[in-house]
C-alpha cells in the first residue's frame, strides 16, 4: 500500500492569458540565467493546464461532441441530400495530383477480375460523342488492361469478354436529336434487348454545328425533354447515367472549336439538369464528378477539348463504383453501398446491453448505491493515484453500470463503422501528415517529464512510456497512410517488434520473480487482453483474427506460461541454491524453439492441429486458417543474434529449404529475444553487475561510453539502410536479422545514463497504460472501413476533423480501459471454486454461440 501523497497547494485560477505570461516569465528567466524561476514557471504552466482539463472533464466534452455531431450528420443526410451515390457522382476533390476523393465516402479501385465478376452477363452501352468515347475506353481498360484505343472515330465500337459474357458498346450519337431518340425508343419496345447500363451524354457537337446559337440551345432543351421520358422508362429496368459536359481549355481549342466555350457548356449543363431534375425524375443519375475533376486538369489537355487520361480514369472508376459497390461490397468502397441489417449476434448483444441498462435502473431506484471509492486523478500527470486505504468492493450496481457504459460506447462504434451516419474518406500520405504530428507529440512528451520513482532498467514507468510513444507513432503511421513510404514503414516494423519484445520480457520477468502460475492470474491477463476484442467481434461482426495483434500476443502469453509452468518450474528462488538451474532455463528456451520448428516444418500438421472445430474459430479469417499459417510462417524463427537460437534457426531453415521473412518477420523472434533479455538482465541484476542507483551510469564509464557510441551508430546505420531500400520486399528480407539490434540499442541509450533512467514522460506513460485499447479502438472510431479509410466527423476541414475524432477516440479508449478493469473484478473472482464455475458457464455459453454461428453459416451457404 502506498502512502497518501502530500497535498499540493492550489494555485489561484488562471486564464489563458496568465498561462501566456507564465511562458514569457519562463523565457525571461532563461535569458537572465534565472533557472529556478524558469523551472517554477514551467511547473506552474503544467499545473494550470491539468487543473482545468481533467480526464473526467475531457470525457464529458467528448460525449457532448458525439451527441452534437450525431445530430449534425443526421440533419445533413436528411436535409442536405445524404445519398452517398449522389456524393460519388457529383462531388469530390483531389488528394495530391492523381487520387480522387469523393465527398463523404470511399471509392474502391477496381481490378479486372472484380469488374468482370460484377458485370458478368451484362450489357453496358455508352452513347454520345468523342468525349463519351474516351470514357468508354477508360471503362473498358478497367476490365481489360490490354485494350487499346482502336477503331474509326465516328463509328460504333464493340467490346466483349467471353469468359464473363460481358458486352460493352459505344454507339456514335454526337447530338441529342431524333437519331438518339430513335435508338432509345428501340430499347423500350417490348421484347427488345435492353441494355443493363446506359451512359449517355452530348452537347459539344450541337454547339459546334450551330455556332453556339441561342436557337440551338432551345432546340437542345426540346430534344432532351423528349429523350428524358425514354431515359426514365429505361431506368425502370436499367441503370441510366447522363454525363454532364466537362470544361474545355479555351486557349488550346482549334479554330473550328473556338465556339465551344465554358460558358456555353455551363448553359447546356444547366438545361440538362433542369430537364432531368426539374420534373422530379430521380431514376436518371447525373454524372458530374468527372466534370469537377476536369476543372483542375483540363489545362493538361492535348487539344483543349478531350480530357487527360488520368481524369478520364476518374470518371470510369466513379462509374464502376456506382455499379459494383452494392454488388461486391468492398470494404474500402463505402460509396453507393448500404450497410447490411444487424445479424443475430448483433441483436443479441444489443439486448444484453439494454437488459443491463434496465437492471441498473431498477437497482438505482431500489437504492443500491454502493460504489467503489472513486480514484482521484493526479493533478500533474493525469494518472490515477492509489488511495491510501483499500477501495470498497464493487456493489451490485457496478457491473451493470459498466455494461451500460460499454453499450453506449459500442453504439458509437456501430454508428461509426457499421451504419450510414458518419462519413469516411481515403488515406493519402504526405510527409507533412506524418512528421508534423510526430514533432507535436514529441514536444508534448518532453513538456510532461517527471522524476521516476525508481531508477531500475526498464522500470514500470519507463516501459509504459515506451509503449505510449510507440503507440502514438503507430497511430500516426496508420492514419497518415505512411506505409507507402518505405523508410517510415521499416522503422515502424521495429516498433511492432519492440511491442512483442516487451511481451516476452514482461511475462518472463513476472513468472521468474513471482512464480504465480495460478488460474486467477492467467484469467486476469486473458480477460484484459481479449475482452474488448471479443465484444467487437460480436458487435462489429468481425472474426477474432481480424484484430490480429491481440490473438498474437494472447497466443504468446499462453506459450510463455506453458514454458515457464511446465515441470520443472525454474524460478529465481530455485537458482539461488544452485547455478545448474540456469541450464534448465536455457533448455526450456531450446524446447520452445524446437516447438516452433515442428509447427513451421509442416503446413499440413499445423493446419491439421488448428483446423479442428471449435479451436479453428480462434484462428480462422474468412473461413480459413491460411492467414494464420502465413503469419506464423513469416514470424516463426529467431534471428541469429543469440548463440543458441543461431544453431536452431539454421537447422530449421535447412529443413524448410527457404527463407520466408517478408511481411511480419519478427513475432516469435522478438518474443523470445524479450525472454532471453529478461533472463540475462535479471541474472546480472542478481549478481550486482549493474549500477541502478539514481544518477548512476548502468556500467563503468568506459563500457557505458562504448555501448552508447555503438548504439547511436546502430541507429544511424539502420536509418541510412532503411532510407536506401527500394522496396518493402527487399527490406523485409534483412529486417528480421537486425531489428533486435535496434531494440537493444534503444534500451541502452535510454538506460545507460543515470539521469535518463531517473526521468520519464508522464504524457507518454499515460498513453502507454491504455495502449492496447488505443490499438484496437482505432480500427473503427478513428480509422474507418475496418482501417482502410479515415472517419470523417467534420466534413470539409481535415485538420479539425482529425483533432476532434482523436480527442473522442482517446477518451473512449481510456473509458474502455476502466470498464475492463471493473468487469474483471466481477467476472474473475479470486476464489478458485467460484472462478471454475464461471469458467464452466463461459465455456457452455461459448459453445452455444459457436453452434449458432456454424448453423447460421450453413444456412447462409444453403
């Protein structure tokens, strides 16, 4: 039990101007050598911020923000035309130079096989002038990339894909006149071969042939009015698109086309919209996105009239998304895609949360108001201080209250990523979107620096800090799409390896020092790791393997537990009596490596063991465990940094006959490196080889300086190497062998100097305490479309949107962490018999859910 911390005198309430004065005082003090005044101003500045911005206040603000945003988006969709198909076809902007972003939704980039699957046995007809012909060719090239633009300019063109029975035709009708009307009329006759999709548009020839006369415009309206009725009849059984006219580059037009001005095109577009929309017709869709894209790119046109290829491709891809998203339902194609209705498990989860709310309300009315004593928040670091006395046990209301809070949070998850409420956009990487936030969080991390309670290597405060800044970097990496930049990608690979390194280090250290292999401890860890993921699997209808990192660390916790718990249990206490037990630890590590090799050598054995129902449910993704095999295969070996693993790894590689380190080549090696490091460190600490006093260097001066120099050189060398890598494949071949060197280099740089071990960043440490929740929550309430895109709460302002969504996201992650801890006390009792009974009930419930899931799958398959 920790004693109460001494109360800190409260400073008078300050305004933002006072905080600015504090900053000026700090600057002046530095300039005049007033070090003490500077420190005082710095400390008071932090206190000023933390007094008025507590975690509780932040959560209340985030809740109010969610409610306001929910009302805003509901009103926007109801009053402002909330159809994502309309957004796709009419509005958007460029991200960079070539990436088109529709307003409020995500556009999938279709490949040939997808296009053929979607349009199988369909007939698509493009009707119009030369600019429609351009759109036809761009559309056909999505289906067949080898297709060239051939054929006479003013004739019909036909394309057929025999395997998919897809026909795409271009019919030359450059004017909206009687000829076009007759063609449309022929499709409306009973028994005629009606196209499944019609893309039609014309205007430039009417302007050109009639010298942009007003009479021509009036005749265009008359003709289009006659055509509109036919288009509306076609739209009863087919999808019909009218293509609005793209702008021209008037300076580059030839003399014969000078009359085709942007003013004339606007008049014809207005006439088309008036005819097709003015009478209330809604079946005919207006394609205006290509026109909006062309406003920025027409300057690159070769002749001033026809669009650059990249802009034509935008129009074709918009069409493909409009046609196919509702059929193929790509996760990164949210435009024109209605969300499916809730399934059985989602409805059951909703009933569970509603039931908890009812019980909570009843208990509240009956007066069951006993709660756990609230944990006060530390003013300086926003961390929760331990109370002087033991907290009161949870009352009967507490678990139902926790479930109510969880239900509200899950509703927000569902609305963000499973309902047509909030918008989504694509990721787009620029250096500024990654490095500017990185600098910002670094400044905040330094600002919130505190003195450590202890100066041991990798103490709890330091490991929380390490997890915190790594998680923040990974979050920025994900939302900025920085995986497209190979040097950043390679450095983040090291961070993921470091997470797994900590998994091995932390669990080995606990079992080695405490020797607690009880069921209570195991269930606590498994519940803490998996509670949120299991709830999300049900609410968001995702397989367990979708949140791949949690199954990975859960798997390795079980492996480490089994390794340390199996006979003979070798703990630090036992090795005090005889050093021979150290060889037993090495033997266990060797056995663990051989276990990895056995599973790695035979895919059939691996899949045979893990494909048995219901175990397979833990490892399946999209109905197969191949993905898990793939990850295991990539991650199974230990790199050649330790003498013993070197020989075993070489043996495994010799048997397998190949090196398959490519994408995630660091899980098992990083975990076992962490275990080996923990063993060596604790052994050196026991023998008092290390100097871990406050302010003391970890090693003697010469050794410390040498190790620091080598560590810095290692960092620089790795950065140079990663910057010179041309492809991810090339980098991943070498990464497994050298990632552990960077982890060790960081540990040495962070811990060798005594002053570095004596301080930590409470800002990073705070995030480190909720790093698991941050990693999982980002899937649905920060990113979107299962991490493929970005959640848009505030449209039209990307910077403000990121700030608001991040604020809400962090508050939600912190609240889930508290809920998990509250429920763990109820779900996992310390009494062994009570725990066994609950585990039995949980096993029966899980089996029932699995049976229901399997029967639903069989029914759907039938």
